[in-house]
C-alpha cells in the first residue's frame, strides 16, 4: 500500500476509534420516561445538602473514612453503538455492588465532594447538562444544550464549577453552578478530555493535532486563555498498533497539584505541570520492547484517588486497576461488565 494511502487509512481508524472510546460521536438517543420526569424538578441544586448513600447491604471493607471507600460510575458499549452506564463501589477488598444505571446513557462525572453527579442526558427533548444526587435522584437541568454530540463534563476541585468542551470547535466552557453563568476560555480549540488543577486556576487538556499529523498533545491553559504546551511528540515512541500516531491524552491532575497522569498509546505516564520529570509507569503486554522493571498493563482513562496515593485506570480485559503513584505497586480491583468511555470516582458524601 502506498504510504499516502496507509497514512489516510490510519487516520480514519484513529478517528473512528477515538469517536467510539470517548463517546463524543454518540447520536442523540430517545429519552426515557424516567429522564423526562426528572427534568421537571424545580428546587435549586445548590440547596441540596444531603444525598442518598448506596445501600447498606453491601458493606465496605475499608471502614468509614478509608481512602479507598469510593463510588464508581462508568459507561461502555456492550453492543456496538449502544452505550450503557453502570455504577459500583470500590473498597480495599475490590469491586462490589456492580449494577446498571438508567438515568444517564454515557456515565457521568461525580463531584470531588461526593455529593453530586453531573451528566449530559444526550436525550431529546429536554437535552441538557443535569445535576443529581449520586444515585440519580433529585435530577434537574442546569444548562440547556443543543447539537448531536454528547459532552465530556468535568468538575473543578472545589465542586463549584463545571467545564465542558464545545461541540463545534472544541472550546472549553466554564459553568458556575451557583450563578448559572457560563464563560468561554479564549484561545482554546480542538480540546477533548481535560482536568482541573486543584487550585482551580488552570486546566490541562488534550488537543487534536490535525491536519498536519495524527494524534493529540497536552496543553495547560489558565482561565484567561494563556496556554503552554505540556507534551511533545519527540518524547514518545509512536503507537505500536497505529504507526505514525503519537497520542497523549486523558490527563488527570493530582490532588496535590504536583503531577499530571495521562496515557500514550495504552501506556501510563506522569509528568509535572512544568513539563519536567516525565516518567512511564506501565507498558502494554503486546509491546515489542517491554521493560522487566515496569508493570505490563494496557492503560485507559486514568484517575487519581482523592488522597493522591493511587492512580486508577482500566486495563486489558476491562479490568479496573490501581497503581501506586510511584509506580511500584499495581493491584487488580475487579472486572467491569463493559467499557469504552471514561469513568469517574469520588468519596462518599463529605
């Protein structure tokens, strides 16, 4: 195959794979009666003080206050093109109470304080960003939306603001929950998955590098639109399954602010916000040159534990895993029934 055609084929595969994985190409699906009923809630979401806890019939092994007593929300595609969402509990003993949830089709983002879940209902009518209790009760629309792509939503570390990427241009928009005011971060285009700094004054995001090359690089912007590049293609080997592609994405900022974790071609990396101390933590099992000193595991969608001691990620076989921040210990938590999109973790109501 001529190189030009091979490159075009790889680009198509990369974009289709990305579309499936992050769920941003999902068509607007028909809303259920439950979703429509939730849309009529009238009380201000910021007035919700107490949220329903998960059933006490599934006790957590870590005990109250354990850093690994966490909620998990995830979504995936048990059938091609048909998203499904689920929830579970994470404890020291592993994964428990795994079940489907029906109030959202593409998962959702749990607030850092554990009190809310934010999600795009991806439904018509009543399309919008909703806030609800973690179990989906007391849901109400806080931001009306249009378009046919489901949005990737993130919380600020203080659980006061939401951010999401614009459907047309990949801009990043900030929504203040208390004031219901939306602001646009200038000078940001083609952004996808992103993560707030713990101080709330910066956001790290992936940006698609087209048309000159294939893949994404990471950038950091402040809320005024002053950006700097964080990752550079020269520092990474191309993807072994997609030659000519160097893809760094799915960043997550550590709770102490010192480290950003991300994936590159199923490898897990960490780097400082200044771009220093780049370090690889895992290598895929299919890698042509795996390091005997490095855990072998494919990695998707990394997230930090609230205490910053662990990095959670989805590995091969849809198994949720955690690796210590120094990369020296890796633990299998449990197998998810499906995957394909990001997941969210948070402590129980603080």
